C-alpha cells in the first residue's frame, strides 16, 4: 500500500476484535528487523510493517541520500517473515508542502544521541506519531538497539494518552557480538573486524559491575578504555544511565542501569547498549 487512504481503508476493513501489530522501519532490512516482525506476530493477530526513510531525522551532514533502499529485497523478506501488509509512503504523503507541525519530547530525548544530533528525535517522534495515526495499531514493536528511540516513543505514548502497547525487542547480534544495523554495510573489511569492540566495551564494563563496581565513572572508564585501545575509534559518548529516564547516574543502585555507547569508526556511526542489574 502506497497511500494514506489505502492504509486507512485497509485498517477499517480488518475484522472486529483482531489485534493489529505494527513494525515501523526505514528499510534495508536484516535479521534484527525480522525479529521485530516475529515478535509483532506473537503479540497480535495481524501484522503490518512500514518502510519510510524519514528525512526529518537526518542531520545536514548525515547519510540520507546514500541510505540503502533495496525495496524489492525488503518486500520479499517481509513476505517470508509473515507480515500481512506493507505501507510504503512517499515523502509528500507524510510531509505535505508547508507542513509546520512537529512533535517534541523534552526529557528523554535530550541526552546521548539527542545532545549530538540536534533535531533527530523531533523527526523520530513526529514520524512515529504520524504512522500511529494512520495505521492505528494496538501493538508497536521497536528494537532495543535504539534504546533512546524506544524511550522517546514510550514517553510520547504515555504523555499523549495513546492506547498502544510499545514492545521492545532484544538486540540481535552477529556471532562476534556486533549489533545488527542497516549501516553495517558501510563498514570496510578492516572496520568490520574492529567493530565488535563496541560490544566488547560494554561487556567489560558489565564484568566490572558483576565484580562489585558500582561507581558510574569507574564503569565508564572501563568501557572507554577498551575503545581507546583500538585504533580507528572516536567515542561520541559512553555513559551509565537510568534505563527508563536516561538520566546520568553517579552510582548504580539496586534497580540497575543501562550502559550506552556511540562511537565512529571511519565514517560509520555505531550504537549499542547493555542492561545491568
């Protein structure tokens, strides 16, 4: 389905009492996305996915124009994964000329990626709300790899009194620990060999936590040291934060914490996270 009207007509025609699950994506699908479809199918009766490369969440120096768009391959993957429908809107369908209304979350969107990518989460919240309004899902599934995105969407749904169940799907990794991402295709062979160091930094900090370390600055130092020891990495942030509010912590308490990292290797930006408790 390409048009908003088509999706709304399809939604209106669904059997009464059937639960609709929704997986919004930007395409360039991999096994991580397909795990979201599987989880949506488990939590609902009918599943719809969307593919839309949202220009609003890309900064002026980011990779909007070169972002991969293998639509035929993605469509085949979604069919094989059991998705019942696909929404493929055009930019003009979702952002009409002169559009001037946007969604801004002013708490969990501010640190981490929000601090280094101004406007990114305004774009995320705006497009997700638009898609929710069009699709009207009962359940929506997002990947834990984008933990801050999950937090922003959960806060928006709560604050705007939306009756949608937001489900976080676990991170899917390669055998060497690298979190699956559509941007991994940009990695050179040398960069791909080094990329699992991002996850290794989280694991080392988690090991320090499990050995009794609770000071956030000490845990951060462990993780940062792992990345600093590997040539080619530029650390954007490595933080210990509250898993729900994303506020920075001084000491990890009994409720645990989320370790989050963003780092560049070459021109590729990698993000990852791991929870401890």
